[in-house]
């Protein structure tokens, strides 16, 4: 009888522990799986874009990268649309990924096209060649796609804790036809200008990233950018220990995709490392890009959005 009692006792304890384990497992399974910004995956996205060829307007590579970006956004669960328009008799296709609802609403953008002519190339005979666009184009796209994969988890985790983030709605916008100014029949920032003109309401803020994959990353504050918003982002970088990469000094005035937002009265910032010696040359290739630089920028944007 004593042995039988022990068997019952053992069975009860085992069953109870199993129930607790199953309950715990069920709870953890239903919680948000949080992915960190993956530097290697982002760098592979740079390599893939360049492997398609120069993403110059109207090229096969241009259409292929549109298809790929759209597919990656949809796989990550973002509502995705392509906004088509015309400027200077050129077709513009901006890709928009949407997540969340309500305000505040922020936009994070980067251009996906690459330049038609490598007119800064040190070899004169190369200057009529297209630019590979590893840093000048592909790096910003890679960061946005990695944000598409990781941001929803952060946002849901924050909501589960009852803590507000800086945004309830986020749009990731991949701008077309940014990079072909100073070429006959073209101009700079055609895609972002068309996009801002089409807005029915104004977002609370817009952040543009461009040429942020440089191995020797140094991002100074751009002079046209909103000063208060710049200070918030550079403060988020400093809190992460990234002060050597986000330098809190103004240095350049840049014509970039943030300007149409600023002209429309929208707070906007351009994150750009303009001290990149290979831009608009045939040397702008993936070996000049660092996955760690992509992660530094991605981490900073996540930290700013989460209000860390």
C-alpha cells in the first residue's frame, strides 16, 4: 500500500509539472518572437541588389528590384503598394510598405534606383557607364528591408507592455528616380517629389537614409534637416554607444529625398555619409559596404522609434 501511494504521489507530481511546463510553453509560444537587426542578412541584400545589375530607370534590373522589394515587404507582413506617376516624361514607381494604424505616423525612406552615369569615376572612359550602386542606393534599401522584418516585433512587444512608441503607423518608402540629376532630361529627387505631392495627409516625421553602408561610417547632421529631429536621432545613437558613427555636428547641405518633405512643412532628416569616395563611380561595389554599418543605422532607427 505504501508503495502504491508513492506511485500515485509520483504520478501526481509528474502530471502537475507537465501541466506547468505545457502552460509555460504555451505562453512563451504565443509571445512575440523578437528578431534583432541582422547585419549579415542586410549585407546579403546589398549583394543581391548589385547582382541584378545597375537599377537604372526602365532597365530589367530596375523592374526586378521592384518585384523583389515588394515580395520581401509582403513576406514580412507589410501592406505593400506601388505608386506610379510621371515626371519629365519618365515613369516613376515608388514602393510603399505600410504597418500599423493611427498617429503618430512616420515615414522612413531610401532610394532604390542607381545612377545612369558614373560621372565621378577616376577613369574617364568609365564615366559613361552606369553606377553599381552598392552604397548609393542598395545600402538604404537593405536597412529598410531589415527594418521591415524586425520593427513589427518591437512594436508589438512595446504595445504588450502598455508603453507607447514614437509611431503607431510606419511607412517604409522606396523612392524611385532620386539619383540622375545633372543628366539631360533628368533631375534629382523625382520620386520623392512625386510622392510628397501625392500625400493626402502629412506624416509627423520623415527620415531618409542614403549612403549609410560605408565601412568608414561617419554620419554628420545635414544642414537642411530638422534640427530637433536630428538631435533626437543622434541622441538615440549616442545612448547605444554609436557616437563615433553619428557625429553631432553639421557639415553638408545635401539635395536628397528629405527636401520635398521639408518644403511641404514636414519634419524631415537626411542620414547620409557624404564622405564616401566611391559615389557616382563604377567602384561603388559591395566590398565597400559593411554589414556592421548597416546595423548601426538600423539599431539607431529602432531605438529612436521605440523611444529608448
